[in-house]
């Protein structure tokens, strides 16, 4: 097979422009997302539930540092069979949020789709129109012909080695390959990360489903019921005095 020799001008007029365009489009998408992002409303009931679960966990782990009366009073407040906070929350009906009828969720989905899909379609069309038909580079290892449709999009040559990379495929690789640079310059949770944007869209349905907090309340209540108060400062006076006498003897 005849070895190809690329023109050095391709490096400056095709290879590097695609890298620069992809990078700046990602930055533009990131800052547009920041500007258009609205404040998400805080669910007061969900916040109260999370704080209650945190308090019960702290009570189970650190209840030995408070007097027994205080521990029993808090335990009664959370785990009483009739009036306990966790007992009441187990039977509470969970509100179902439908993303179709919720204007806030529909607006957020529309913003994500516009900021994600429109730049990809526009820039992809420009790249395909301006740089189609060029070979940019060659991977440093041999590949089978199964990789030709993926790496040589826009260059339909059956006799061409599969290791060569076309300009359109190079743009697709840059979309998903600049994640490290974007994380370094824009932070971990940046909107320029195309992979993260696609994962967020795929998980949109799972996020919209209501969380079943009754199981968490039940498990926390059962864990609190089996905990007995063990006063950590029961013999603190004698321990302090023994340590003091031991220090004086030295």
C-alpha cells in the first residue's frame, strides 16, 4: 500500500482550527448555560426530611455524650409508635411530579436541549461544509477496516488505510476528547462537557421520578429503636483524678 504524505498546510488550516473551534464553542456553551440558568426552587418538605434524617443519625452515633434524659426525650420525639416524627413520615403520601405538567421542569429541559443540540448541529454543519474531504492525521497504530466508517467519515476511499483520520471524525473526537482541558479551565461541573450533558439528558426521566423516603424513615427509626444509652461520662471524675495523680507521681 502506498504511503501518503500530507501537506503541512493542513496542520494550520484544518487540524488546529477544528481544535480551536471545538474548544471555544464549549466555553461559549458553558457561559451561556450559566447566564440562562435559573434558580431551582427549594422543596421545603424534602429539606425538612433530610435534616430530620441527619439529626436521627447524629443521635444514634453521639447520643452517649448527652444525659440519658435528653437522649430518651429525643428518641421519644423521633421514634414514638404514635406521635413520633419518623412514624408519621412513613405513612405520608409522596407527591408525584409530572415533568409534562410542570412548567419549571419543561423549561429546564428546553434550555438544556437548546444549549446542547443547537451548537452541535450548527458547528457540525459548518465543519462538514468547510473541512469535509481532508485527512488530518494518522493514528500511531494499525486498525482494521471496521474502523473506517467511524474514523474516515467524509472520505470515501475503499483502498485507504484505516489508520487515517478525516476532518469530520477529528471534530467528533474533539467533542468528547477535550473533557480534561475543560475540567482544568472551567471546573468539574462545567457545561462544556458534552459527555456530562448527554448523561444528564438520559437521566432526566430518573430524576423526575419521586424519591421514596418512607423506606429511609423506616430504616432510621428501626436503627434508633435498638440503640441504648451508654453514658460516656459515667466515671469521668475518677478517670480525671487518676490521670492527675498519675501525672503528679511522675
